[in-house]
C-alpha cells in the first residue's frame, strides 16, 4: 500500500462512481426536504411547501426542490488535483452548478436560486468561497470582495457575530437578525483563506469567534439551521485548523463526544472529520470502519438531514450529500487545505 492509499480506497472509488453516474445536465441532484431529520419520507418541493402550510400555517413562497448548498459542499470536500478523471469531472460540474446560485452583481451566494423570495446568506457564501478556493477557482480580487461582503454584513452598530443574512436587500428577513454557530464557524474558516485574512482582525470576526467558543463551551446541541450537534463539531473543528483560538475548546468538545451515539452514516462521517481536524485520532480507524460498512451496493451512503430551514422544521439531505461527506471522511488529509 502506497503512502496515498488507505484501507478504504475501494469504498472511496465506489462512492465517487455513484456520484459521477448521478451527474446530470445541471450537476448533482439537489438535496430532498423531509419533515424529520432522518428523512424517513423524503418530500418533493411541492409536498414540502404544502407540509409547512398545513402543519405550521406558513407558506415558504416557493417549492424548495432546487438547492445549491450540496454542490457548494461538494467542492469543499472533493480532492483538488485528483488523479481520478471522474473526480475531476465532478469538480468541473459542481463549479458550474455553484455559479447558478451566486447573487447577481455581488460576491454573495444563496441556498436557492436567484429570483426566488429567499435572500443570499453568509453560510452559503462562506462554503462556496472555501470550495471554489480549494480548487483554484476564486481569484484574489473576488476573494477580497467576498470577505468584505461577509465582514460588512452588519448594517449599523452591532457588537454581535456575523448574522445569517445581509440586511440591505428587500428579501432580508423581517423578524430580526438570525445567528447560527455552524454558519459562524464556516464563516471564520472562509475569512482565514489566503487573500481574505488580510482584512483581519475585524470586530465582526472577533465577535463571531467569541460566539463559536461560547457554543463549544455550552451544552452539546444542534443549532438553528443544523439539528445535529455533530454538524457543529465538524464546522468548529475545521475552523480550528486556521483559527488557533479554537484549538483548545475544540479538542475538549471533541474529546467529550461518545462516538457510539452517531446514529447515521452522515453523523459518523461528520465525527470522523471533526476528529481529524481536531487531531483526536484514537477512534478514527473504528469510525471509518463503521462508515465503510454502511456503504450501499450502488456505492452510495443513505440520506439523512444535514441542514434545515430554521424555525420551520424542514430538513434537507440526500444520498449524494452523505456520500460526499463519507468519501472525504475515508480519505484523511495530512494537512488542512482551503
């Protein structure tokens, strides 16, 4: 076995094969919504919209069956400069897919396409920036503009963390600012990309860091837009690879996790990545064996809810999104990359 090979190379290859076969004219299929985090019954966009209207009395305003967040994460997780032709083709397709979710005339990205009654958000923008930068697809000027957009999210005086949405749009939320610790950790990672970090230190970034540390030191819970605590551990641990102030709190938080509580392959993959980023490697071989053992015959891993629509309980996930996380979890990277 060469230095680049792992015991899970066959599982990785079959996972990449599943993703490559799933590519269509617009990229990978979008995540499906569901009423529960396990996605026991995935819904169509029309069914999901009707579910919110019937059970919660609120109309989302559109059918949520076209989302770009999965593609953004795909770029952030797939390996740059891969020797596998199918992986290179996936990256090219996902880059085109992500471009459809960019806000016109701004370095902002959206979960749902422009034109729908839903604003651009800082989480999508941060994840898109990291994915594009990872593959050399974000120029220095674009990255500078994007980091400025993130840091200038707050309009008017505020000493809090960077919020979830910009407030200078007619589609901005009407119920006040929303905050999320996973989004905050993703934003911190993006702000420390080479070319973006020269704008630091910045009061908004410092407040965002304090917010993430407070969440790390608090009870192990999900967040507004992510129901699973493992999603936060992964985001915070990834950020800790470039933000030294997070390293200690992350190691303590990851060290207190009982890995046997991870009930889905997606949660196992997130724990593997959290442990890898935090440098807590003792349980990683067993977790990776567990993850490889749940791969399905077609090369995929089962869907589970990764992100959600905030206070309205609509969860999004897909076999493709789980497989992207699983493939990355089964391929350790010796050094943190953008």
